[in-house]
C-alpha cells in the first residue's frame, strides 16, 4: 500500500541524531562595526545639540568646573572599582572579545550596573556636599546663585558620563547577548521541529498499518 506523505514533512532516517544535523539557516551578521559607527554619529550629534543649547543662553565656561569634574570622574572610577573590583578590567576585555560567553556578558552587564550606580551616587554626594557648604554661607546672598550652579555641575557630569559612555557600553553588551541567545535558540527550535516531524511520520505509519495490516 502506498502512503501519501505531504511535502511539508521532513523525512529523516531513524539512525540520524539531531545533534549531528548542521543548522543551515541564515547566519547572524556581525553588526558591531555598523553599531559603532551609528553610536559615534549619534553621540557627536547629541553633543553638538547640547553645545548649541548652551551657547544659545550662556557661555561654555559656565558649565565647566575643574574640581567638580575631577571629583565625579576620579571619584566615580574609584567607587566603581571598589564596588566591582577586578570585574572592571574584565568588562573591557569582554567588550573587545570576538566571541564572549553568556556568563561573561551577564557579568559585564552587572559590572556596568555597578558603574552607573557609582557615578550617580558620587555625583549626588558631591552635590549634597556643595549644598551643605552653600547653606552655611547664607549671609552672603550674592554668592548663593553661583554656588548653587557649581553644586549642580557634579550631577550634570555624572549624567553625561552615563549618557555618553556607560549607557552605550550597556547597549552594546545587550545586543551581543541577544545575538548569542538567538544563535543558541535556533538549534533547539530545529530539534523541536524534527521531533514534531518524526511524530507526524509515526502517526501516518500507524494509520496505514491500521487500515491495511496485511501489507506489513
């Protein structure tokens, strides 16, 4: 008795192992050079817009304070190192690695989270210190406005460090982790499809045997 098999079903030998079947789907392209170009272009565009916004109402020198920048950058890096330790240099090695492991990407994201927390907390602490010193000299109201402006610069520097550096690093790690997850998920989906195809073939054979047992 002839058995009709639809073309959608995949015929596989019983001795074949699904782990030996190579996945022949479309390879995931390496988008990192394109992402780096777009990231740099976006960062430059954003920087130009911010500078234009500043120049429309004041001078750039108003938004620069060397002690505040030193406290945020050096203090933020020190706090980040204290929170994450040797995971900080490991993070940069993971960013430059050709094929990082899923555990390395997960550890890198956690390290970046600690870095963002460190910079924001250092900026906030420096702002609070500036406010305490400012409120101690309330007898001189002429200095209140400039002191308030300088105290807010530490939060601004922390936000810029997060916006231009840490957030872009976080996005890059997430993209690489998503690509790696897709690559590891496709063989699993293929195994499921092969299993479903085998079950369908077995069902067809059982129905054929039930209808014409003398032919088997």
